């Protein structure tokens, strides 16, 4: 049973998504029950997978070769701790976003729930696959679903941003294929474990081609991770998407980070002979510049969607800077930061949709389908109502959420954003061997600086929203939206109180990553028996 | 034969890149199509170029040298299907953008 567990996070969303297509968007209750039920089962499966992978310290990754073909030709699924962690993160986010979208956003157009299921399928597949070409296939699945989600709700702005987004991703996918074909041409395999085995023994004559292929592949990943200078599309695109879709996209940039982390350690780790450490300096540079651009952007952003988009860029930049350190403690801190920042930015996107457009942006809120007329609402408060200083429930909930998101993104105690930054900075200050001289110090300074500057930017936005504009339309919040947000906050609170357990898991994950031999053995040992 | 194939890939890529950088949506989509042809040929070439070699082993397994590598062909098939589907989707979005903005500029408005 446990051996087949890695298939479940891929097949389950596929099945639910197909069923949701059949309902045709007419039976809302059935659709809601299917979508949320499917996400809950998926979350349970992801937890089971993480527990199965984490059982026993020396255990190997779970490998599943579909149809039991030899791994040279099989579709190989590999669940190690890193993959299980990412699947768990995607499933958590999927459940909360699906529940959040049900009350309003998913009704702006057809098939929102089906598309988000397919997005989950692509995400989980990309995390679990053990083969470069299937990574491409799952990338395409998640991208195709994301095109639909970005266009959800339609309108001129979304269509024009969607046009750029699709064209850019098509070009990046072609680069992905060129990289894959170059690597295949050199090594004769696309199975990641077999690649890792063959790379140290490559003749020097073809190593250049391998590096060229890997570099082209990395450009495709960096485009998806929105690293500078390939990430100018991100703030506009995510701002235009409906908030729950944007929140779901918060993890899509992490797929690029995941791919670089995985391939960097597996193919170009310490055991890779002449190829060891290939490209680390470049990824580090891209990460550091992305971080700086994100900070400038967050200070300049005038509305909440942009603010969230640039804070996403900051987290991507930090992660790209972190994952090139060949130091298990630094990687563990980086993974903890990945989880916390993804959840924090996702919550921020959700909040930005509820609080509504800010500043002088011409972009209007997506039309609400419920009878909700701002003017009528405003008319309720006539001069006679002296407007007592009472903070209504929605304002209370939303401002508390905003405060929590600010603390998370800026990394202020007591929330886990702070713990994550400490977990990252402590190993960095011990100055581990980095990709470039002085890299650790530079990154530490930038991470601390970005915390301060994003705190300034977010506090300014908060003052503007909650204190400076008395004539704002009072925000509304429905129970169906408040509950997922509250759950997300609760999950983050639990993560703070019990930080030791997740951090321990991250440390084991980082240790496992630093020994690619275990991954290779787990994938290739299955062949002996067949 | 290698030089012909390499030249074909190079010409397709050059034209594709040039067209993708043009301001009209139609040019962009033709450019992306050309680029995907170039990539298809590129993947196909990684299996080695052979004339008259069969990809599938039949009746008796002869020398492996006489057979073409079937894996790149399988990869190419997948890549063609995927890029065809996404290009079709892009076409729909382009038509929608044309309908909403009234121009076929990629930014939705003409400079002048």
C-alpha cells in the first residue's frame, strides 16, 4: 500500500477535476462538496505520505514505477522528504483556497474548481516525478490550468495580462525542451537518478554540452520562479488574477525553486565530479538581485495586489540565494522559510481581495454576484447615525489578518516568519562555504534589510487602509471566506508553537538532500528485483 | 545530413525569435509555432540521425545499431501534442484580446 501512495496525490485531483467538469457548473452544492471533499482527502493523503516517508531515520525514498517497467523507460514517481513536504504544502494551500473561493470568486466564470484541481495535479506531479521529461509534462499541466485560472473572471485587463503570461511561458517551455534534449543527447537518459549516476563519469568532451543544457533548463526554471531579469511578468499577472487564484499561484514560483534545489543537489552536488557546484554562482546572483528588485518594488507599490506580488518576489529571491549553500542547516532554514513565506503571501493575496482596491488604481473589484450595492450600503449611514467608533466584525477580522500577514512577511516575532528567518540567518552568520566569496554575509545583510523595508512598506499600506481613509466602502466578509483565513492563521500559529517538530523534519529533509546517494539507491534498487 | 538539419533548426529558431519579438499578436503566434518546430527537430536529432532504421524491434532482434532510438520519438510526440494544445489556447486568448481591445498589438494599444 505504502509503495503506491505517491500515485494518489496525482490521481485524486485528476479524478475530482474530471468529475467537476461533468457537473458543468450548474449544481453548486454538489460541486462545492466534491471540490472541498477532494481537497480534504488529498490533504489526508499528503499527510500520510509525509509520515510514511519520515518513518525511521535511515529509510529510503518511496519509489513507484508505474506499470513496474524498468526505471530506464518507466514513469517513475519518487517521494522523498522534500517531495512529500512540497505536496503537503500544495495540498494545504489547495484546500484553503478552494474553500475560500466557493463563497464568491469561483462563480465569476465556469470551471474554477475543476481548473484548481488540475493545477494541484500538475503541482503534485512536478514534485513527485523522478524524470526530467515528466517534469516537463507536469509543468505543462499546471501551466495550462494556471492560464485558465488567470483568465478566470475575464475582462480586458486579465486577457491582456494572460496573453503575455501564456506567450512567455510557451517560450520558457520551449527552452525547457531544448535543455532536456541536450541533456538526453549527452547522457542517453532522463531519469534523474540515472543522470546523477552517469554525470560524474561523462567524458570531458561532452561535459560542455551537458552544462549548456543544464543552463538552458535553469533559465526555464528561473523564468517560472520569476527571478530577475526573467520575472517582470509576475506582479502584473498576479495582481490581475482573482485573489484565490493568485494565492494558489504563490506556490507556482516555488516549483521553479524546487526544481533548481532538486537538480542542483542531485546532478551537480558534491559527488558530481567535474560538474560539482555548476551554476551556483549564477543562481545566487539571480536570487540576490531578485531580492533587491523585490524590495524596491514593495516600497514603490501603490496597491495591495502589487504589494503581495513584490513580497512574493522577495521570498523567491531569498530562497534562490539560500538554496545554493551546500550546508544542511542553511537549507533546513530555507525550507522552513519556503513553507512560511508561501502560506504568508497566499494569505496576503486572499486578504487583498477582501480589502479591495487601494489607492488610485483604475482596476476595479471583480463584480460581486450577490446583491451588494456600495452606494446603498453607504446610504445606510445618514448624518443622524453619528457614526460611533465601533469596529465592525469584518474590519476587525481583516485588520487582524493584515497585521498577522505583515508580521509574517516582515519576519517579526512571535510568528513563524521570524523563526524562519532566524533558522536561515543563524547558519549564514556562521559563514558556510558559499558559491561566491562573501556570499553568506551579503545574503544575511539583504535578508535583514528586506525585513525592515517590507515592514515599512506594509505598515504604510496598513495606515492608509485602516486609519487614513474614513470614506472607504466598508469591507464585507463572509463566513466561507473568514473560516479558511482563520484556519490558515491557526495553522501558522501551530507552526510557531510546535516549531521544533517541523524544523526537525526540515533538518532531516536537508540531510537527505545532501546525500544524493540515498535518492539514487532508492530509485535504482527496485530494478534488481524485476 | 547533420549540417542540413542543423541549418534547418537554426533558420527556424532565428525566424521564430525575430517574430516573437514583433509587436503584433499574429507574428508572435507564428514565431512561437516556428520555435516549437525547431525544438521538435532538435529533440528528434538527439537520438542520432539514421536513414531507414526502424524504431521498433520486429521478428528477430538484430544488431541494435540498425535500429533508431525510439525514446526521442516518444518525447517528440508528447512535445508536439503539448505545444499544439497550448498554442491553440493562446490563439483563443489572442482572439479574445483582439475583441476586447480592438487592436492586435500585444500590449492592447498602438503606440501612435
